[in-house]
């Protein structure tokens, strides 16, 4: 019989969809205050893969941030609940103005937190699910059938390869 063992802490990242640098900057300031310094950030990546976020506006882009401080994996539940509240606070109205999605990276996977149940998501707690977006095999990220179309973009993969290098050096 094996004994339970805690896994290494994971690399927290957050993806933000918006159409305004000012909104992203406001969110980033709050996130840095809560989770510490950002150690890697992506460029602005045009977000055109779905109409799901059309209520946020037009000319949407996504920006990713990873944080220097590693997190216990189970914290993703509270992190997702916090980012949901932050979306509401920044929007200040019934109309959503920003989307803030947290996740974490390990040496072998990239996970996203979600509030929506689906067959490929694992329930964690407090209404939060976890979705495996990539697996890392033979020195490359591999998609699942359900991997979002935007997560198949070169710019996204580039971000996660860079963050994985940082994380690998951190846990050595």
C-alpha cells in the first residue's frame, strides 16, 4: 500500500480577456497584491475564437500572467472564487467587462479552473471544477480532444513553454 504524498506546489497563471489595457492593468494590480509578483507575461493575443464573450465588447484580446510564488494545488478553488469576485468588482454593473481565468501548471499538465461542469472536468469544491488543458509528453504539450481552440494557438503554447521553464528551475 502506498502512502499519501503531497505533490509539489504548482505555478499559478491567470488569463485575462478584455478590450481595454486599463481594465487589464486594474486587474493585474489587484492580482499582484493578492498573489505576489508576476514573473512572466504574454503579449496581447487577439481573442477571436468564440462569440461567448461578446458581452464584454469587441476587439478582445487575452493576456496571460504567471506568478513567481508557487501555490498549493488545492488553492485553485479559492483563487477561482476570488477572480470571479474581482470580475464583478471591476465590471461594477450587470454587464461583464472582463474575464479572469486562473489555472496552474505542473511539469506534466496545464489545468484551468471553471465553474461549469462537463464530462472532462473534475469537481473540486465550492462549485469549482478543474479541466486539464494540456499534457506534457516527450518535451511538448499535447492537446486533448476538448482543448479550447484558442489554447491551440502558437502564442498560448509559447507562453506555457516559457512558464514551464521558469517553473522547472524553481522546483529544482
